[in-house]
C-alpha cells in the first residue's frame, strides 16, 4: 500500500512538473507573437480593473462600485472634462468613467459565469455521449442539436423573458443557450481522445467508465475547451451587453453594466455621442483583446504549429 | 434532411416548455384575445378546457401543438401591433426578410471576392487591411456600430457633408401620410415598402425607403461578413497549396483561370459549412439592428414585446426565428450538394 501511494504521488509530481513546463512553453510561444501579447495585456488589464473595482474601488477613482451615483440636478449628459469627468457624464448625471469601470467588473463576472458553467455542462454531456456511444450518444447529441437549431440571441431573449428581467436570469438564459456549443465541441474532442491506446490500457486494468472519463478523457479535453472558452468570452460579453441593451436590465437603471449604460444614453446619442462611445469602446476593446488572445492560444496549444 | 423533423418537434417542445415555466399562466396569457367581446375570465375557462390544462403536461402539449398547426399562435399586444401573432408575423416578417436577404447578398458579393483577393495577395497591404476589417467585425457590438453609423451619417456631429441618411424608421412619415396603402407603419399589399411603392407607382417613396435601408443593411452586412471573409481567406490559402493547383499552374494555365476556375469553387466549401452559423448571426443581428433603427420588423416587434411583457410576441418571434434558421440551414444543405457533388453520392 505504502509503495503504491509513493509511486502514485511521485507520478503526480512528475506529471505536474511536466505540465508546468508545458504551460511555460505555451506562454513563451504566446508571447513570441506581438498580437497575442497585446491581447494578453488587454485581458489582464480588464481583469485587473475588475479586481481593483471589487476590492479597493477608490484606487481607480470609483466612489460606489455597486450603483451609479445619479445627479438629478444636472441629468443631461455633459461633455468630457479633465480631470472631473474624463469620459463626460451620461443620463442621469452619472460620471461615465466610474460607471464604465464598475460595469467592466459586472459584465466580466457574469460572462465568466456563463462560459464556465456552459463549458462545464457541455463538457460533461459531450464526454459522456462520446464515451458511452450507442443510444446514449444519439439521445444526448440529438438533444444538443435541437438546442443548437434556434439562433442564440432570440432564444436567449425568450428564456430570459420567461425567467424574469434580472442579470442572474440573463446569465442563466445564456448558459442554457451556450452549453450545446461546448457539448458539440467536447464531443468531437472526446471521440478522438477515446481512440487512444491509454484508454484501452485503463480499461484493461479494470478502471470503470466513470474513472476513465474523469481521469483520462476530461483532462485531455480540457485544453482545447479552454481555448474555446477564451475565444467565446469576448462574444459572451457582447451578447450579455446586447441583452441588457435590448431592455432586460430595465428593472435597475442605476446598475453599472455596459449594455444598460449604452441603453441609458441611447436617446442622447446624437447630441452627446460620448454617452455611447465609451461604454461601447469598453466592450469592443475587451472583445478584440480576447479574440487576439484566443487566436494566439489556439496557435500556441496546437502542437502542429510548434517548431 | 433527416434531422429536419426531430428538430421541428424539438423547437415546438422548447417553446411549449418555455410557456410552462412556473405553471400554465403564460400559455393562457398568450392566448387571451383582448379585442374579443368575450370577458377575459370566460376566455381563461375556455382555454383551460381547450388546452386540457388539468391533464398531464404531455397531453397539454399535443393540444397546444394542434392549435399551433392550425395556425392559432395566440395573441400579441404591443405598442406597434395588437392582434393575432400570425398576423403580426405576416406584417413584420417581410421587412426583416428584406434586411436579411440584402445583407446576405452583399456579404456574398463583397465577402467572398475580398477573401479570395486577400489570400491571393497574402501579406500585402490589402491583405493586412482586410484582416483588420474582418477582425474588427468579430469584436464590434452590432448595435454600437449602428449607433456610430447614425452619429456619423445621419447627423452633423462629424461633418455636415456626411449627413446623408435618415436616422431611423422605414420611410419618411411626411412622405406617405394619407396614403390608403400605408397604415400604422405597414404598407400593403406585400408589406415591403420598396416593392409596394413600385406597385403603386411612387418612385419617390421607393427612393426614400431605399435610403432608410442603407444604414441597417450596412451594419448587418459588416457584422456577418467578418466570419465569411476570414474563413474564405484561410480556406483559399489551403486550396492554393493543393497539388492540383500546382498541376494547373505547371500545365501553363494563367493565374486567373487557376484562381477562378480551379481554386475558388473548392475553397467555397468550408464557407458554406459556416453559413449555418452566419444565418444565426444574421437573425440575432436583425433584432439589434431593428431595435436601434426603429425598423418595423420581427426583431423590433420582439424587443417591444419584452418591454410590454407580451408573451405572445416573444413566443411567436422565437418560433419564427427558429423556423427561419432551420429552413435556411436546409437550403444551405441542398445547395451544398450542388457545390460539392461528392456529397450527393
């Protein structure tokens, strides 16, 4: 027993070490390309803003990270003035800089929730379908296909409408819409992983189906899933903000959220373009960063691309 | 093809399930006709009998499906239209179709050649520019782009010389007021203003309606084109590295023939595979673009339904979007067979 344990632990440390080395290699390849470096920098900056806004909002000049501070004496948007209102103000007299900073935290949090939950459900469904095969495979994947057969934005609108107009419900709606994509993707990955000799070896040594999926298939599917998640996060931020823009967050107009900010400023967009310019730029830059990083990750993690 | 029927059933199942989250009130709500002389309480009782609301769910589903197949999709009540859902769809869908079809055509005739040229002149300035354009298209929120276009081309904010296009709507209201074929923002008989104006012999209305289409179609096209451009470029590059292209060049064919005859058709296949997703993007984009431009279509109707708490509109829009997507994908599959004869066999 003791021998087996030490062997197991030793195997664990060496595999951990080799994995760490692999991550270092990936990072090095990633940083060799200027575009993915820029992407990584943008994404890190956004996460830093979100973290600071969550812990010490005053560090980035945010007074209240959880609610916009309206000024009903001057509700009409005023143009940017340095250093009072670097992004100007938006309706109703809200400082746009603080609003955008806090909104970045809110949007990032909910979008992360959506992709992580979606990827989790999707991976489980995809791996179970691919590994089990037969009727289970057919049933699960047809089920997935049916969910995929409705365009995601109208579908998310319907689900969010039924669940009620709140941010939690929008995220839940997006998870319901998003998991099938990951199920399809992990299914494809798991099908190829399943054919490996080490799966046969695990079977021969008496590991159960659950063990094989958990210990041997899922870890090998995770890396491509991670790339997919990073490619999707930029899109999910956009779709999330689109839903709130369309009117799903109208319950709380003082919530710092990028889509709500654009929607609040909508009627002033012509007279005061900055009210839509800055929140939109915040989404655009994040999406660009995430896409650059995702592309870079895909190249870096694809062994065929390595020299 | 074979997947069509289960998918259609699945769509109705999803919509039915959505209407039953937290009880059957939503289903009943979407079938209440406020224009009927029958009191709401009586209608509710009739609906409970009609949909067998006291029976198990699967029984209710079949009664609902029966009503649905007979063309009874319930009632909608929004600020832009109040009445039967199916009527609302026949009024609003043509407008949406115009946007979607124009954007698809433009995507095909701009996106595909751009992708081909950009891969033929790989790493040239033209290629770099195309890549940046396509990349930005991926990342830009469509409704935000629409707002920027409005600020640039419908106001004098940037330059008064750029103030060319109307801000929103489908037509200048003053131009069509008093027409007996244009009532409450809806034109008759086809409900598509650019066609109806020609039927009624009004080229000025036609020109005005066309001007109103420019910015929405441009926004939608740009949003959809990005992915087509990207896939076309990479697929063309793969194709140009194939042996049969080298053979074609070696036997002395000029570059034009090699690209137009030998490479492009084969490079189109991956683009076609992507078309299903493109259509999904198009239908989603339509919602946002119509919302920003106040363009009377299914998307605008569905956002109005959200704001008015109108379940009939949401259900109707979901069904029609789902159906469009399913049938568009079917059309793509069939076209695929023509493009790649191997698939037919």
